[in-house]
C-alpha cells in the first residue's frame, strides 16, 4: 500500500479492489440516506428530505418544500440522477441543471433503478443570480484538509475553481489544469461559512476509519449543509482535474501520512488554523451585502477583494480570509492586490508564519506601481513603500521627497519607518 499514489488509490477504489485491511472504506456511507443519518448524529446539518419509493412520489413530496426543490436517486454521484426543479405549473417543472422544461413523466432514473428516491429542499444560494448553490467539495485525509473544489452548476459546462485547505485560492496553470471539454474555469467565491465548512469536513473525516474522503457540502443560510461522502473521486480519476507535480507529491504524502501543508504555497499553519475554527464561524454577518458581493465575485468583480476584508468578522482567522480575498482579486486581474498580499505576508500573525511567495508579490507590486508612477504620487509611494520594506533604503529618499511635496501617505510611511528604527 505504501507505494500506491493518491491517483492509484482512486483507481483501486473505483474498481472496488481496495484491500480493506490496508485501506478501509465505509462503503455503506455511499448510500445517501445512510450518510445523512450519520452526519445528523454527528450534529451537522443535512437538507430536509423525504424518502419515497418512486420518482412520482418524490415529486409530490418535493413540492412540500416550496416551488424549488431537489429530486435525486441515491445510487449516483455528482449531478447524475439529480433534478433541481422549479415548479412552473401543475405537473410542469424547469430543471435548473439542464435548463429544460420537464413533465412529471420525464423525471426518471439514470442507469439502474434505485431502491428509493429522495425529495429534498433546495438550499438557498448565496451568490446573487445563481439559483443552484455552489457545490464545495472538501478533500480530507484523516481530518487534514488538502484542498477544496468549488463547482458552479448554474452554467454548462459547469465551472470550477480550486482552493487550498485554508480557502486560499489555487492558481489555474500553476497548481492545476482542467479538462475544458468537461469543465470551464470560474472565479473563486468564499462561502459565507468557510470556516464552519472546514471544521465540519475535518471533523467528519476524522470520525471515519479511512485514508481519504471527499466531503461535499453547500453554504447554507445558517451554516454548512452536508451533501454526500465521496470515497472515489471521479474528477481526479478521469483527468477532469490534473494537478501540478508539486501538488501530486503533497497528495501522495497526505494519503500515506495524513499530513498536508497549504497547497497554495503560502506559509499557513493549518493545524493552528483548524484549532480556531468553529461550527458557527461566519465570514460576514451581513448576508444581504455578501450575497451581492459574491454574485459579482463569480464574474471577476474587483470590488470583492477591495471590500470584503474590511467586512470580515473580527476573529483570529480574519488574516487568513483577508489573504484569500486579496489572492482572489489578484487572480481576477486586479494588480493592486499584489501590494496587499505582500503586506499581509510581512505582517504574519497567528496562522501566517513565514515568507514563502513574499518576493513574488513584492516584485508584482513594484512592477504594477512603477508602471503607473510617473506623475502619480500614490503609485510612486506604493512602489517605494514596498522597496523600503524589502530593505532598499534608497526608497526612503523617494518617500521623503513625496512627503515634502505634501503627499500625506508618504509622510506617514516615513514616520512609521523612523519610529520603528528608533526603537529597534
């Protein structure tokens, strides 16, 4: 077993050829209702649901949850055999996953007929304009979280983005690639209950006697809502997701040891970070505002990274989620966020302990502001501030000149620098 890679493990599990002695898998939790009962007993939320014997009965039961509800067969995974329905009229529904108008007779099994059907509430979606909630799939190794995939099924092909185990975005092309015949890329959107999602997935994973599980969940209005356990990850096995060699090595090590570092490459102490997560942790209390910001973020709205950090809840995890917001802005093309990223890394904190990638974002910040510095004191001061922080004392003269010319921010930077060196 020790020579089997993460992807090799996925292949064996798909073929049901894993050795239970070396790689125990609680396959009974592949059954959705069994998984729901397990998760409820652990104290976490699942969708309100009704078990029925047929699709027709599930339709009737689903309408108890309102005009929008979900019908699913429990012997499939991901979106296969799942109907997210919006009632249009008597016996007529809009399938929000496929954008097709369906009659009751059109709702039927995919593949083998299931033993039962489930009717479920449709979890309200956080981002404005997206009726189907974003699906967050958390990869966990004995309680240690390596990364998360965010899947948006409001469009076709579905769109995907990846985060590391602290919800710091991973970078397409640098950290992973996708099969663009199956998926397209989307901007990253932090769930309102990001911390609570990580806490839930970590705790559930740790409770299972297995090397690896993917915990699928939604960002509900009152906290994370469990979706399903996945023990054999199809996107990884089929090449829909392809990781960099660096990340593959980390996943192989996590499978064998149960330990993983932050895959984004930033120095995040994931163990301390998880210690500070709680079941009710929320990024922002104002759901109304976050709904609109998140809807814009999915389309690359620069205001998301600019506004979100100031709105974050005042707790010990704030610095990590602020860094996540800055990185989202940077990956969305907002060059100003390079300054905020390097400043956050330099400040450090309880969970940000080192300076990996600092030089990368110092260079990016200097290049961005230098290009715009001519005749613009704000950009000139920003570039000089980064240079000074990195040890270039000649930048102090640039800042003093800007300060003598009346630019207040430059004066404040010079004053802080002078005070810091006076007490050193």
